[in-house]
C-alpha cells in the first residue's frame, strides 16, 4: 500500500540570489531582481530586500509569497518593540527574532532563505545567515539562493574568512573598504548570472554605514 | 457626587435611569490633570499638564503615540489609559498588516467606544476610568475625538478634559473658529495658551506640560522639552495676547515687553476659572 501523495504543493521557488558582506564600519546587502517560476520569468524588477529596522536589512530568496509574509510579520513585531522600548531594534536582536519566527513554523516552514545584514550597536557590520527553519549564525559574509553555490566559494577565496573554531575568536568582518566590497558584490552577481538561469536582470545593492543608507542598482545579463 | 443604594454595581440602574458607576468613572476623568486637543484642517495638536507626584519622581506619561498617524492624550486613571493605548496600538498594527494602509481614526474610536461600553454592561467588570483625546489624520482629514468611560465618543474642533479644563475650554471657545485655517505653529501656540489657562497663575514651563503634533507630512511626534520651552519664551517675551492670526502675531512681536503679571490677570478676568 503506497501512501497517497498530494497532487499540488503549497510551495513554489521563485529563484534569485542574495549576498551580504560585513565590513569594519559598513554592511553591504545585495539581491538580484529577477523573479521566476519554473523556466519562466515572472518579472525582472522585484525587490527581495526589506528594511526591517534602521540598521537591519533582510534579503530573502525562495518562495516570495512566504518571504512577503515573513517580512510583514517581522515589521509588525518591530512596531510592537518600538512601542514597548521606545527605540529601534538592534541588528542582533532582530537576528534572534527572525530565528524564532522561522522556527515557530518548524512544521510548515517559510520557504525563505534569508540573509540579514546591518550594523551592530558598536557600528560594526554584521551579517547573519539562516536556513529555512531558523538555524542561524553570525558571519563575515554569506550568500543564499539559487546562485549561492556559485558565489560562496568565490567569496571564501576573496575574503579569506578565519575559522570560527579559532581561539581567541577572530573577527570575521572583512578589512576591505566599502567601495571594494561593493565592487566585489557586483563581480559576484555578474559571475553567478553567467551560469545560473534564475539569477540576472539587475542587482539591487544596499550599503549601510554610520552616515546612513545608500542604494545602488547594477544591470545584469537578461538572458 | 452622593452615595445611594443604586451605585454599588455597574449593572444596577437607578430609578431615574442612571448608571452611577459609569458617572463615577467620568468623575475620575475630571480629577485627572488636564489634557487638551485642537485641530485645523491639516494638523492636530495635543497638550497636557504633567504633574509629578513628588520632586523625586518622574512625570507620568499622558500622551502616547498609537501609530504614525494617530496619537492619544489621556486624563484620569493613567494605568487604564496605558492599557487602552496598548489596545489601540495593537489594532493599528493588525489593520496595517491586513490592509497595508493606516487605520482610519473614526474606525479606531468606534472600536474603543465599543470596548468601553462592554465594561458598562458586565457585573464582573468596571468602567475604564480614563478619558481619551484621540488625535489622528486619515484620508478624510484631521480629526480629534473624545472617548468617554461611558462608551460615548464625540468629534471636536477643540476640547479639554481633566481638572480645571473649564478654563481651557473657555479659551478654546473664544478661539476655535479660527482653528481650521490656523497654521501648525499657531495651533501649538494656542495649545500652550490653553494649557496656561488651566495652570491658574502657575508658571508655564516645558517641565509641566507636554505637546504632541500630528499633521499632513508630519508623523505623530511629541515635541522635546527645548522646543516647547523656546515656544513658551517666544510668546511670553513678545506679549501676552494669543495670536489670533498672522498679522496679530507679528504685531505682538513688535510690542515692548509687557508685565507678565498684569496681562495674566487680564486674561484670567476674561476666562471663568471654575472647576466643574
């Protein structure tokens, strides 16, 4: 007796790639703007990046309907936090909240692969990387989504992250300058676009630093 | 108010058709320190008197931001006010989550009023002992509402609640016809003048009052102490007359310093500084 299986799935994969890099006093969060389904393109101009707080930006690839729901839940929770504490949430606090929110749906997960980027309370860049059910880690850089397997080895080579097992703990943030990091991100996406069919059209780059927030858009191959 | 045999329960009517517990709740509002609100076509200003219990303690918060477009000032049992503000914030967040647009002020006050009404019809509850001045902006313009413990609510051009609010009300009654066309700054000045009426001769400084503004292009925000003190200094030095319109304000600015006591006494003579 084989078990009957559903003839539909509640999930879909809209593709796309997200990257974030932490610097000594800045953070770069980037995501391509292509939204796909199957072998088709739904739109070339969809933002996967959401501002959760003044110093926390989340980029998510995966099933965009779940991503949108997740963004709304976190935004509402942030409003509640602001009412109760009279200040914005710090990036590490938001990181924990995101983890808890994802695990809350452990048995019907948000199909979202997230990268949270921002500045911690000391002004240093911080990047947190997640799986679909909330397992997370603070890292110096991360890539998620369909192009992650193409980008991560490249970043490993360029950013030479120290092992997290080292004692004393070495800082994972890159010594690169802000401009160099932005250029590196553009290179990552240009490369991923070549071989990943779900990545392309354009990349939206958010740069957070002490002075505020800046946004850049770079065109990518549209095939 | 007098004690009688019909006032123990909120669910007991008196022979004259009154619910005394509800009326006693409204008394609690009248005992609280004053809060006033006034609006123009584009802005709403809330102001309240902050009395600290002692020099050692901090002031009680009487003005709460509910959402970017709504704020509330309370008078009466501030604990009840805090709880109701939390309810209002929650409603705004849920509405924003579902409809991705700001909750219309009129809807919020009805929900608040219905919540208050429930407490007038359950024997195991008591009415909320707080009056709320809800200031907000939505598609239909600027609004100021007053929510009673009884579950009633009314829309106002300007209103004052709490102790010695009659003095402020009298001042507002004189000025309210000009409010719809007032500028934001004139509204704030009028609010400060109205607050001063309730202080009955006590010196108006930024440490005894709080001002908040919401308007077109301006999210609800509470003005900081320095700004308020600067505004107070401005009109105390330039003369005692409240700005009725732009030219009068300029004229008052050009006047020589008038003795504050004299003018204060003159203003008091016009107003009827009586408690309710």
